[in-house]
C-alpha cells in the first residue's frame, strides 16, 4: 500500500507517546511532619519543585511527543518570582528537545492569572480562559502533512468544577482526539462524544474510567479501533454499530503533600498504537510517600520489645523496595480486646520513646538516604468489648451497655450543649458558635422561624462519634479493670486531651 496520506487511515501512523500530569502545586510545601529538624528544611521546602523536575526529566529521558498538564501548576497570584523562573527553565529544557507542552489552567493558573513578565517558550501552549482552543499535533519526522492527534482544551479562572462535554467539538475525520480540562465530569455522558482521551485534572488521586469497552472477535482478540477503510478511488467511514471506546483519566497529583495522600503519586505515560486501546503507564515523581501501616496485636506481639522488633522488620521490608522517595509511616496498632500492651501504649512517654528509637535508626539522612520516618503511633480500639463484660452487673457493665446503646443509634444526636461552660456561652456566642460544633459532634443552626438553636450532624460527625464511643469503651475497660490506673492520652482531630 502506498504511504500517501490520502489513502492511509490516520490511526495507522506511527505510535504516539505523551505524558499526562496535573497537580504540580509548585507554591506549596509539605503540610505536616512532626518534630521536623533543621536539616530537613531545604529537603522538604522544595518538594514540589523536585517532583516537577522528575516529571520533566522523565519526558526528556523517554523523548515523548508532548506533555499535557491539566491544571494546578501553581497559584499565580501569590507565587514568588523564583517559581516562575524555575518553571520557565523547565519549559525551555523541553523546548530544546522539541517536546511540546499543552497546559490548561485551573482556578489559579489560567493565562489571565499569569504575570505579564512571565513569557512562555514557543513550545508551551497555555489554553485560553473560558473558550475552547484547538491544536493539531504533527511530528516533524512523520509522513508529510500527517496529523497524529487533535488536542482541544480550555482553562478556567474560577472554581467551576463541572466540565461541560458539549463544549468540546468532535472531529469528523476521526483523528485521535484529546480533550484537556480541569474539573469534574460525568463519564456516562461522554458515550457519543467521539473524543478518545479525556485528559483531566483537579483530583489528587489517580482515577481512570474506560467507556464503551471494545468488542472482541471469536478468537478473543479485540476488534480494531479504526472504522476508516479505503478503496482505490474513495475514502469512506464505516458506520460503527457501537459507540467508540474512550478513556477518562485523572493522573492525580505529582507530589504527596499531606498524610491523607497515601501511596505513590506521579504522572502517566500514554502510548497510542493503531488498532489498540491507549496504554496508560504510571511513573512516580513524588519525592515523599505516606504510608498507613497496621499491626495487629497477637500472641507473638505481647510486649513493647516484640512490638519494636515488628516495627523495625516492616521498615526494613519497605526499605528493600524503596527507590528515591522518603517514607513517612503512620503506625496503627489494632487490638481485638484491651490488653496490657494496648494500655501501655496509651502512655505518651512510651510512644515517644518508641518513635525516638525508630527515628534515630531509620530517619537520619546521614545514615539513610532516603529515609523512613515514623510519624506517629496510634492504637485502634476494638469495635466491641468481650461479651461477658456487657453482662456484668457492675459500673463497667452499665457503662458498656450505654455505649452499645449509643452505637446502635448513631444517627441520634446527643445534645451536649448543657455541658458547655457558661462563660463560653455568654462571651461572643455568635463568634464562637462554629467552635462549639467540635464539642457537640453536631452543627448548630438557627431556626429562622423561632430563632432557636437546633442541631444537625454530618456523616463525618457520625463517624467521629463512633470513634469516640469505641475509645471510651476501651479506656473504661482498662481503667475499671486495673488496680493502678495510669494516665492516658486520647488524640481526636489532633486535639490532645489527658484523661486520668
């Protein structure tokens, strides 16, 4: 067959490879590391820049065709000049390598937000605000006048989370089409849009939706994607009996900035080959990885020394698979019932000693590069106490039965307003009203008809109530079964309260 562009279907061109990223957050720093030492400052203050450097270096190493950035690069209204200089330098490296950049802005990084003194290299295409712009990507060494992809996108300079798919025009020539935007979209509404890849941003976690799965032949092989066929004299498009497949992809943030961002964060290499579904391959860019590690107390872990050995063993396992990222580990100790070990772990001094030992062994840069830092140790209370305790005709039995009653009726609001100190009620009540909500485990609202304060609660507050009830049952069991009760520390929403 001749290689004339008039007779070869568009999708039988050379493979197309690009990187899809979002959430660079260049203006942000890591949110929470307890007891951070001075030697860490330079390492973590530029964590987002290090992730971005990893991203662009990967593009250079892989020699991809282009990079898509789906917003949240930086807050252009507050970022210092040095960040713009850094970004321009990274773009210029790609420019020298012939790699294009397609950048759609989010709430704070649209073209309207950018300072006039921040010129972009010719390879960077920053989509305009609130209007669609189209680009046709051609590779210089490819067939003459051939287009490998159509790229359409839009920036937002306001918090408009919903993406309207109808704004994005389809291509009648069936060129591989990529739509770029930042925000939320309903994947089910895209079935007939004939856009192959939705490159979206605005979500910290990696998410992929594959729409209109391909049919397979009797041999189990997928039916080729391209519906275009040719003859000697004409080119016509077959009527596809089913809607074409498409992918909606959020690559997630390139950097893990807080303990809620568990696991690995990075970007996606997308490879498009004729007749096959695009292949999405994750690669890590975040220099830091948050881990929630759970340990269940059993017959092999019945004391502090055995627990420390288990913690050390698990850190070493992580280190064997550790690449270039620093590990930030939150330890959660599961208990099936109150025990001497769980009681001991409620002593703040005991937990501190364990953390100090782990940090000294695995968390020092002069000894470990990268590090494994133990952030905290928390004891998870059991869901319920042993059955016989509920049946006791004792103060403990009465207390546990009341706890169970409250657990069975979590949606019932407990009115705790009478326990708020009178001084708090009298002084600036309107100003402090929202602060009471944390105490009440409910939200106070004012009835417009009666001007009375009423209570409502959210799902999060119900979950918090369940957590508090379980902790209360555990502590009561430990205290009332122990002749020498000790001091305990409870951590609820990072507010520590000491209970004697």
